[in-house]
C-alpha cells in the first residue's frame, strides 16, 4: 500500500501524534473585529479551551505519560500565558498557528510575512527560543508559505495532506519536512456548530468521530503510516468527547507497536534517517 515505507523507531508499526490547535478566541476576533466583544456566548464557547480544557488535558496526559504538540496562534500565546505555561511545563511542544488565526492564502506575501514575524516574536518573548513547527490556520497554506517558513528557520510543517507518511517540501529557499494529516482526523467536521463562525453542521456523537479516527488508525497500524490528529480544546476537550479520546488512546495502546511522539520528534526521526542514508522521503515542489 505504501510505495516508500518509512521505518519507525524500535520496530514500531506506525507513528501517532496527538496534536491540538489552541485557537481560543483568536479566530473570533479576526472574523468579527468590530463585534466580537458582543458575541458573549461564542466567547465563552471558545475560551473554554484555554481556561477549562487545557488544564484538563495536562492532567490526563500527565497520567497517560504522553507528550503532545500544540499549535497556538501568537495572539493566544500573549493572551493566555497561564495556559501556555501549563503546556510547556508539562513537556509538550508548542508550534505556531498564525498570529490571530489568519488564513495565509487570503493574504499578500508581505502581509503573510508580517504575520509570521509577529507570531515568532510572541513565541520568543513568552516561551523563549524559536518554534520548529507550523500549522496554517484552516490548512490555508499559501504558495508563499514554504519559502517564508524556510527563511524563518522552521523545520517542519503540518498543514498539508499529500501523503500517508512524511515527505519533503522543496521551495526556492530550501526544504521543510511535511508531516501530513487529513480532514478525517480533524474534529471540526464532527462537532463544530456555531452561527457566529458560519458553521451549522449536524453535531455527531463522539462515537461517530471515534469510529472514523479508529478506522484511520487501524489502516495506519496495518500499513505503517503516520496518524496525526487535529483537535481543538474547545471542541474535543469537553467531557464526553475527551472521555472518548482517552478510550481511543487505550485502544491504540492495546494494539501494540505504536510510536506515540511529538511532531518535532517525528521530524528529527525523518532527518536522522536521511542523514544516515536509511530512507529518503518523496519531494513535492511548491509552488507546483
């Protein structure tokens, strides 16, 4: 099924990365800059993420002894320092997710570059150092994004959907490791229902979402692929949904031979394989 299978560490059959996009109310303020302060119910809905869900996630994943990757907009890093401190102090990775959840492919190159600079400044000031990973808000990776990220010193992206395993993005300025995911592993299609965001989808029971997530995991486990969740604390961090996630993790562990890793660890594994000549990813050029 995989034309170029990747060897995972310690003979594991597949890799699993539990990643979360901590948007909080960044997207609400970006979409409704003049009225967000009056959308009080939706404010409470999205602020549930950093105030209630993130502490819950930290406690449960500490007990499960798992380390995760969280993608956070720069504005959220500035606005919710306690939540960010909890994430960092518990050994999780923080990647960047725009500044205020802007859609990069709706910006000019200069505007996108400015957002990137502002996001990195927020990260460096509050967390220290520089981020290694990026996920474009709304998966809105633009034709300029790759070169801007390479020039800014990023090591990997996790916005695209072009393979079942890691691959390489080649731009005019250099390469990034791409750690792909898919809409089927995003919680938004199953749970998001909010008029202020313009989404009024039928809400699925957690069992329906887990049915899809589990089917994707079973295939990854069978064929040696990479499984990356795209979950949001204000959605999947709520009681019934997070309870189902814990059960899903227990199922994954029961299958055995699963490498649970942060995305920076998976990126390092890919680079190490390349350096040692043990495996070479496919290459996709951007712009095509």
